């Protein structure tokens, strides 16, 4: 005989636990299953172990989707302030780091403990280390067959995430279930991911590995202003992770270094004060010294004194610093991607409930849906909001 529940949730991550809490509050008999040995593993490692649990600027404009309007309903139904209220009710201290990003003062484990406590209060059952073998539609709902037996549920919530960070157990399970029930998919790709360079580019930048600099990273019309880090594999840092969601193979990334600084004016002032100073020395007062050396060498101006350089030469040189184009060879892939772009096509889902339009009782929430946020707590807010929306009705 199969176990009987009102709501079966596959995935004990942020979205799945939130859905369980809300469904349980409504008196539904809820079971959450996951193949992992611990719940909320991506929560645990997020934000350097302190969990960037939301962003106070989480508006729909900061999410990518084939339908940019889809996320509006869920984000309005459960806001960053709603989650902050929950965090504070559990006595978890937090702080705003930058750009609206909120972190735990202590540990990401505080958020996991909070969610588990809320699940317990809502009488939702959590079962870990469970391998799902099959999912089928029944007359009364769904049957999930696991290595431990069969489970019947009136409603089934798929909250198993995307493909990012497979070493933590990420798979394409949600997409297989969507296809099984006839739901279309938007092509998936790694997002919020470091970009790689070809061997020749890496060789030319080898002396810069480990250098970080503030920059505007631009792909098409999209621009992010944060730090860029040059690595032994390519480009990383917040600005690169952000722009990676918009970049496509074959395209270039335009980097504008020191975006709030008039470098040409500074070099001309330095020329007036000490014309004998070498270009790279003067530039090294504003850029990392290795980067200043690189630009001077690339321009054929290494060891040239400022007094030897005309305004025109300085302006041209600085234009290269403000518009440095690099064409990545690819990305580091799902191995290091923070999230998955694309997923279950929102055309197949009800934006208010996350329910499949053509399959009553089947819900998709969190990262597996074609809604992807910017770096900085946005994807957690989508998890809370989409899980909340499904949990309100499942």
C-alpha cells in the first residue's frame, strides 16, 4: 500500500521547504523528500556560508525570463520584507552588505534551522536520502515511487532545482518530469558563472591572474558595475557573474575600468606635476600595478615618460582602459554556475499558483522554472516567493 499525503514535495531546498511550510499551515498533510542527506545544501554554502537570503531591491526588472512579466505575481505576494519579518521572528541577526544584499550575521545554517523549525510547526514531514524512481498521474493525484516504497499525493510540487553545482546533487530531474507531463522547456544554460578564455588570451593575461579591479562590464545594452577578477582560467568577480547571464558565445565583453574616474585627467595632472614619471607608474596609483604595466606594454608605451605623451596620446590610451574588449571562449559551466538560466516554460504555468495549466495538481517552483535573478539574493527571493505561492493552494 502506498503512503497517503495531501501534498508531496520533491526537493528540500529553499523553494521546497517554503512550499511545505505554507501548505502545512493550511492543515495539509505534507511530505518533503530529497535524495540528499541534508536539507538546504545550496542555502548552506551560499554567501560564503552566511546566506545572501534576499535583496531589498527584488523587483521583476532584475529577473531574466522568456516572459519577464511572469514573476510579478509571486514577487508581489511574498516580498523581501515578508522574509525579513520571518528571519527576525526567529531572532536571526542580519546586515545589508551592499546593493541591497542581506546576509546573516552568523551562519547560513541559521536560515536552514529556521525553515526546519517552521516545517515542524506546520507538521510537514521531511524524509532525506530518498531516491525517486518514477512519477505517475493517478485518478486522485500522483504516485511517486521511491526506493523506500510508493507515495500517493493529491498534489505534487517539483522543487528539485536546476543543473547548477552537480557535485551537490543537482540534476535535470525537474526538466524530465516537465517533459513527461508535456510541459515545454526553455533552453537551459549556466548563469552567474565565471567566463573562460582561450589559451592565447590566457597566455597574454597570465601575469594578471589574481588582479581585481572595479569596472563596468557590458554585453549589448546590459551593464553591471562591480568588481572584475582576472583568474588563471579567465574572468570572474561580481560584474562578470552578472553579465554572464546576458552574454552569448561569440560575443565580446566590454570592460570599462575605473568607471567613476577620469583617468585621462589624472594622467595629465600627473604630467604637470612630474613629467619625468613613467606612464605605468602614474597609472599604477589608480589601477593595480600589474594591470597598469599590462596596458602600458600593450600600447607600446612602457617606460615612456608622461612629458613625452601628448594629450591625444593620453586620451587614446585611456580610451582603451575605458573600453577594453575581451571575447570569452565559454563559461566554467554548471560546475561553478550559481544558478541555471531557462527551465520550465512559464507559458505552461499559472503565475499566481505555479500550477501546470494542463496538469491540475502539478506545481513547479524555484530554480527549475524559467525565472533567473541577478546575483545578490534575488534567486533566493524567487525561491521563497514561488514556494509560498504554490504552498498557498497545493
